[in-house]
């Protein structure tokens, strides 16, 4: 651990692909026509920024780091300042990206057409359309449009690393999350995690694709993929390799010397014990994937399963947190709120079941908030007691 006492100190967040997030809220979106936007939100974004917003709202000291350039970067920095979020962003020559979220809190029933010419479920001549689908209730919907980000030079990355190393001295934990902009090598998150570990600072990595697959080499304290990201990052050969199964019986399980069974089939991977809700295949696949990432160096792996909750495979054992009910709303930023909860638990040394319960509740509360980086406190308080955390074993 760093020099900070347990439960105190600054949580450093890393957002290399900083964004200016634009959220349009519109009712009954017509994807083939013109829409009237009810409200617009523009704010600094990126996964690490969202994590920092949640932590700050919970009263924790945070520092946003990353890369920023051009008008979008300046607008994002200005928003961070206005929000009272401390930031130390490394300047780059290229312009930071923008993202667009279109949120329809009350979409039309499935199969219905929007009002207006040719709308209302009628053909253009005013008669009922013969092929119109029967109306069914639709929940809130959100579409995301994410730009790839700026090209980053090697010199700019070196500048960032020098600042990162300095700031680790005062950090209690670091959250490294989001996509990598063009020009940044896939192993960069592993390097950041390794630098943090070398200074006694635990790191959480939330990534996708090659950055996720490379991250265990940096020996992060926690890797946090979702189920789809985990499946994309691993191959069949990974799962067949010795030690790839989800051993959960003791503190050394899942590591390079676990000596556990291979994970080539369901019998070797094990099945969940006493865990309702999610199918055995989902849990089994997540256990196997988490076992691979732990074998390759990650200390703990937390897999988000969407509405089916969370699965954590740790040195102390494996648990699944099951949600009591589905929360409707905008899912953008829910995973970031979840990561904020994991960072708090990591810094405080909270037992894993309690850590997962709070993280899952924060994720659900973020769904109930209209904009990424926020969470609904009432939803958090309401859902927290109902989250069930059960051990999962082979």
C-alpha cells in the first residue's frame, strides 16, 4: 500500500481517451426523420472521468489525469474545473474526441411509427399499415456514438508518464479505464499498473480487447471486464491452458502455480453452487475467463454480468452479487459507477461481499441517473439491501 492510511488518500483516475460527452434527451426518437431534443448535456467524459465524478459525490478525494487537446479538450477541462473536480491533464497536439449519447426515456411502442406525415402507424395515404407490428411496451433506450480519439505521439506519452509517476506518490489507489487513443500501444495499461504496483499503489484496470488481454502482465489488483469483453479477449487456447480454470479454494488459486484442473470443459471449470438467476453457462464461462486472467497475473477479476449482477474471483474466494430487480434508465456510465465502488472497497480494505454489494448498487443507481457520471442516491439506498451475495465454488 501507499503511505496513505487505509480508507484515506487520493484516488487517481486515468483517462487517456478523454472526451467531451454530449447527451441528447429526446422522446419517441425517429431514426429516419427529424427529432426535437428535449434537453442537452455537455460535460467532460471518458470512463475515468465518470469514475471520478462518482467518487467525488461520495466525498472522496480524486485527481483526474489523462490527455487533452484542441477545443474539445479545453471544453472538457473547463467543465472539470466548473464541477470542482481536480485534474492534471497532459496536453497533446491533436484534438480530443467527442461522444454522443441519444437517450429516449419514453420510446414509442415497438412497431409504432412517429406522429406526423406517414406516422402514427398509418400508411402515407392515411389507411392502416397492413405490415405494422403490434404495439408492445418499450423501455428506455440509449444509443452511443463514440469517436476513436486523437493520435498520440510517443513524446506526449512520455510526458504523461513523468507526471503519472510523480502523482503516484500521493495516491491511495489508481483507476485505469476506457479505450486507448490511436498511437498508444495495447500494453500501456499493463505498464501503468506495473508502475503503480512498484510504488505500493493498488490499480484497477477496466479495459476491452487487446488492452484487457495485456493488462494481467502489470499485475493489477483488480481487472474489471464485462462478460462480452471477457469473451472477446480470450481464445479457446487460453481456456485450455493449464491453470486456466477458476480455482477458488484458497489464496493461491488461479495464479501461475495453482496446479488446478484445466478449463477445457464444463466438468473441469465447475458449476455455480447455490446461485440463483444467471444460467450455469454464463457463470461457468465467466469463472473460466477470470481464471485465465488471474493465472496471467491479475490478483482479482470482477466480471459484470449486466442485469445478472457481478462475479468476483479473488484470492479469498469467488462470489456472485445478484440484483433484486432490473433498474430502467440510461446504462451509460453504470460500469464506471461500479468501478468507483470497487475502488472504494480496495482503498478501505472492505470484505469482498460488502465491496461487491456496494459496487453493484452504485451501478444500478447510475442507470437511474440521466447522465453518465451521476448516480441516483434514492435508487442506491433502495437497491443496496436487496442485493444478494453468494459464494461460488467448483
